[in-house]
């Protein structure tokens, strides 16, 4: 049966995926050009639904999808969600790190924070500080505290004080920020 109505293939593929009929859904998603269908195709490659697992292909399709102008309700935060799911299920994998990196490049504050921590752990403190400052500048209190510590360690006290002072405005980070600030002034 040929499915020709605009969007009908994509909806039917979604229906098949919901029913775990992956081998039938996968061919319908081949050549997808809209965001939702491309993300479904990426999931097929990521999870081996109707096709052999190919994480690189999944990531490539996701990145292409995120370059589309119309993503509906999807945004940079969905990379945070994808990275977090991977982190919880499989641990700190290349796929999780890549999701956080792409989300960070798109400005998601949680992705900026996690990507910065990853850069710091991999011995790239200057790059880490750039991403952490971007996260902190969104008002993210944990990033303000962390970049304050990082700048203090680099002996850039003026900027460290700025971010640590910002971190004192949050109930979650104020005590730690005050403790570090008091150490700077002694």
C-alpha cells in the first residue's frame, strides 16, 4: 500500500514505533526531512530499531535535525534530556558527552554546565571556564559557584569575586560561595 498524503508516512512510522514494529517503521523514516521524523530515525539507529546500531549515524541525523529552522517544541534542552538519559542508563558515554556539547553550543545552561565540567575533567580548564561563564551568565547558580572556584584557582580574583557574589544570591549556593569569598578576603 502506497502512503502518499503529506505527513502520513511519518505518522504511520510513529504509530509503528509506538507498537515496537521497528522493521516496518524504519523504511518509512528513510529520507525524513522534518525534525520529528529525523529524530525518530536517529532513535532507530541509536537503539537498533529495525537497523543495526550506529551511534555515529544517529548523532549525525540528530545534528542535521537540529539545523532545521522549524523544530516545534524541541530545542537545545532536548540534547540535555538525551544526554541525561544516556548518562543514567549507560553512564558517561561518548554519546552523552556529545549531546551535552551540542546542547551547550546551542546555549542550554545545563548542557553548558555539564560540558564545562567534562572539559575541566579532561584537562582543558580554559575552555571549561568559557563554557562555565556562559552558564553562569544565564543565572545558573551552580555554574556561578563553580566558575568562581575555577577562577579563584587561576588567581583571577576579580572575576572569581564577581561570580561568587552572584552565587550568594541563591539559597542553594550561598553558603559555599560565602565560605570561598571569606577565604579570599583573609
